C-alpha cells in the first residue's frame, strides 16, 4: 500500500451550487511584529549609551544619530507601555551618568531624582514612537521625519516642564564638533536636534529593512539610504558662514581667580574668593604696565566672584574699585545682592573705574531646588527628610530684564550659568542689542565634565547668533568662542588663569536670531500631527470596509 491515501474522486458541483457558495477568504497576513525583546532591550540600553558618549567629555558626536536609531528600532510596533519602558531604559542609561556631577555635593538622592525625571521624557518619546508605528508601517519613508519631529517635541517639553524645564542633554548640545553645527545659525538648537534625529531615523529605516535575499533593488535602496545619511550629516557645512563683523574690535580679559577648595564649602570662604579675583586682576594690571599683555577694554569675572554684597559691604566694594581703577577698565562682577524685599539676587554687576557700580543684570531663571524651592511649604519638609542640603537653598528672586549691559565700547549679552541652555534667554540679549555673548558661571560645586558640557552650549549659542562669546568660571573651564564655534585660550580646571583676547564686535542677526522660536514651534507641531495621524491609522475600519 502506498504511504499516502489515494485521492477520492468527487462529483462536479452544479453551477447553482457553485454560485451559492461564498468565495474563499483571502489568507490572513501575519501581524507585523516588533524585534524580539532579547534584541530590543539591549538596543534601548545601547541607545542611552550612544547618546551619553556623544556629549562631553566623551565628544563622540556621531553616536547621537546611532542612539536615536537604536531607540526607534527597539520601540517600533510595540505597545505603549513597552515603548515607554524601553524609552525609560535609554533615558536612565544616558542621564544617570550624564548628570552625575549633580551628585558631587548634594548626594545621590537628588541626582537620581533628576536623572529619573529626565529619563521620563524619553519614556514619553518611546511611547509616542510606538504609538506611531502604524503610520510608519504604512508609509515607511515617513519614519525619519516622524522620528525627528518626535525628538524635537520631546526636547521642547523637557525644556519647559516642570518649573521652567531642564534642557541639559539636548541633541544639539552634543554637536559642537559636528558638521551639523552650522544649522544652529538657521534654526537654533531645535533645528540642529531635528537634523541629528533625522539622520537617526534614516539609520533606523536602513536597519529595519530586510536585505535578504540580496537583489539589485535592495542594494540600490541600501546605497540610497547610506548616501542620504551622509548628506544629512554633512549638510551643516553647506550653511553659509556668518558675515564678517563690521564693528570695532575689543580686548577682553577673563579672570578665573579660582577658589580655596571645591565643593559647597567655597561659600564659607567668600572673602578668599573675592580676594583671589581682585589679586588676579591686579596681577593682570602689572603685566599690562610691563608691556607683557595688552590692556583690556573690559574685564569679566565669573558668577559668585563676590558673594559678599559689594553694595552693602563697603570693604568688598573698595576692593573691587581698587581692581577696576588699577586695570582701568569696567569689570563685570558676578555678585550676590540683596533686593528691596531682602531676597538675594544672583547678578552680573558692571563696576566702572572711578565711579563704581553701574548697570545690573539679575538672573532670570534661578535653578529650582538649588537657588529657590518651588512649592516650598510642601517641598522643604520632604527635602529635609531626604537631605540636609535643602536648607542651603536661599530663595533667590528672579530678574525680569534681559542681560544687555553697556561695558566700555561694547554691548554685552550676559547670561548666568545654566541660563545658557535656554534658547529664549540667550536670544533676548541679542535682540536687545548685545554684540558679544558672556556666560558667567561657577563650577566649584561640580566637576570638569559639567564645565565641558556647558562650554559646548556656549559654542552652539555663538554659531546660533553669530556672536563671539566667552565663558568665565571661578575654577574653569573659562575661554573664548568664535562665531564659528571654535574655542580659544581655554583654561584648565581648578587653576588660576587670566586669558586675554581681542574679539570682533557684531551687529548683524542670523536667520536663527530673526526667526526665534518658530522652527521649534513648527517642528513640535509636527510631533502633534504625528500623534493625530497615528490615532487615525489605529481607528477600526468602517462597516462598509468590513463588508467588502
């Protein structure tokens, strides 16, 4: 007997029966699947690691698109909760070490709370990208664009919430050494971040597609994607450089006086910090008198260079006057002043030779939980239970005007410390007439990695607004930044130094300065449109469609 049964003959169906029988249903296509969890989870962790390594002090800018791509691939076609979980993994791997400098003085709990909060925004991004999967599956070539607008939307939200936001770790701030930096002059940090994420979306598209079996069409598509990625990464080089500065040149000195010791304890040595900056300025004056250094037109001291209120303490004021009169130039002093409401203000105070205190800029964005306590009646008891350092928070009052200050022959745009991360605060100084950008900061409570991350932000701002810029720190890193983003005369960390450089004064406006927040608004609006499209794509088919 044969191993298989013989076919049983059947009678032909009548035409009427054939007409009455329903047509066979087409075979159901298998539901599209995400990558396996054993791949998705390491990919999400790898995303966070790649993003981390793109930032200073590692400076591997090219890894930022890789990080974007890995997260996009890991969350595609997943449920909302799974997408959020994978986004949180990427966020924690990135932000916990990136923000480790916050742990140096205040302990691990505030550091981990801040890192977890920032990771939460990547969790939202992961959920949103997972939700948009049906749109990507229907129109595969939309994936790069959807990925890019989703990142801009996430960063826009993170830069504003809660309590004014915390824009540290934006994609643009990893690109100070990248060819993409030129886009900052067109659309600011949001456009740079968009282009980085667009390259990441192209990588995700290339990685997702199955190239086997190898066909000529597949090879052509692969080559096209790789060429597109290369063009995106080099596209910033095509942005025209800023016009040459037409204003006068000014010689600027940055005084990095150093502190007796790093850490929060430097505040107990307030007079020593002030004396360090006075003595360093007097040393510069001696070098100028000896013909060893050029005479500066203005001198920049860092944030917290005089935590003794020089308006209320005559002795401190006399010391600063001595320095200004000897060097013969106005000094921008980082000072703590008491306002009429007796609340402290973190300010940049112009001290003129011969006449003393002049114009003042008060920091507009005090750092929540460091310089003031939001929701203080609730937060302070909780903070005291977690860490005694909460009692150091002094309740700084915010300023209300942009930091545009007249110093000798130039208008200076001043922002203080973390304010350099906020787009509108820097732009307001330029639209207010600033010809040079100054960032006063105090890194004595952090470390060199934080200082390098901050200097990268200064580089983005210099290109964004076409202004030569500088960063003045108590302990480093201080230095000058050209309008093309290059760094000059950078100082070492925890050292005393006095770099002096002649800078060009600019009055023009870049496209980014002119358009302001519109690029971010439009691109973040694209993220909202993505979610709407995903909602429509996920709707059940209509009754008519089901009956067909």
